[in-house]
C-alpha cells in the first residue's frame, strides 16, 4: 500500500508539472536577453557562516603546523580548508544561464554548455539542485535553490527555473535571442578562500 500511494503521488506530481508547463508555454514570450539564476543571500550566508565557524571553533590536531608538521595532521590542515572552500563556493556563487545556444552551468574549473538538443526536461530535486535529463541519460546537476519544503514556506524560484528551462527546451521559439558572455569556473575563488582559511589555521596552531 505505501508503495502504491507513493506511485500515485508521483503520477499526480508529473501530471501537475505537465499542466503547469503547458500553461507557461501558452503565455511565455521569448526573452531578448539571456536568463540567469545565481546564488542568493541564503547561499552566501551559509558559506560565510561555515567558514567563520570552522576558523573559530575547529580544533587542529597536534602536528598541523608547518613549523612542526606530522603527515596525517598536515593533510587534515590542507585538505579540510580546500573541501570547505569548495562547498562554500558551490553554495555561494553558483550560476545557471540560459541563452540561444543552451544552458551554461558554472562548474569548478569551467562553465559547461548544455546545448538545447541535450536537454529534454529539468526537475527540481529535494536538495534544491536542478537535474537535467537528456535523450538517453541524466545530465549533471547544477544550482542550489531553496528545497521544495523550504520554498513552500519562504518562497523560491527553483521549480520556476525548472519549468522555464523545460519549456524552452521543448519550444525553440521561446528560447532567449541573446548570447551570454563566458563566465569562468569558481576554482580561483576556492583556492583563494582555502589559502585564507589555511593561513588563519596556521596562526591558531602557533
């Protein structure tokens, strides 16, 4: 019974999405300029809080200092700031742009272009990411919108973005006429932030 009810809910949700997107396609006009979605204040605040909490509350193991290093402790001191910086940039400066060529997804090292022919539909995941589905297999996930449960309380644009990109993929006449400017990946910001966190950690070990 629980499986049957879950299947029925999924079918109803798909039916609602199809109806919603059909209504959107009927009233939408092709935008002249590219459309961009990016991290809002919540993502930036989350990244800042995580970094601040780490540098003020974390306890470095003995040997994490460059002055008296121990291999395992030094690996912790180097790897942890990098992982934290990557996650903070992932939630704080993500970017998705739709233009005449397709959808540009900002990644770590570069911005990846998914041409419109590679996109069949887009869905908002429970974690707030957009999942792109192509002709054969799912494409990468991108963005970090408010999850559906949070968007129902505070508002959010993730479902709207998924609907809009899907409609544009299905209807070429509704795609933006403009072309976006290239945007580099966020690797440089990851390296800079990781270096800052590492230096602060070294001061704390002295």
